C-alpha cells in the first residue's frame, strides 16, 4: 500500500511537470512566431528595393 501511494504521488508530480513544460513550450512557440514575423518584416523592408520578397506565415522569406 505504501508503494502504491508513493507511485501515485510521483505520477501526480510528473503530470504537473508535463503541464508546466507544455505551457512553456506553447509560450516559446508563440514567441518564435512573433520573432520570425518581425524578422521577416525587417528583412523585407531591407530587400524590397533590390529583390522581390514574399514572407510565409511562419516568417520564412521566399
């Protein structure tokens, strides 16, 4: 019985940690999207005078 209780507690701690990491991952993905968009905007401003620039939704320049 003691072992089962210990395992349940450990599982609960791991679930909480997984949730924290998932939230952090989502936050980093949002930041990455914003930074790529900003980078694309700056690069397209820089290159428009000499090149045709198309930015994808992910921020990549084509």
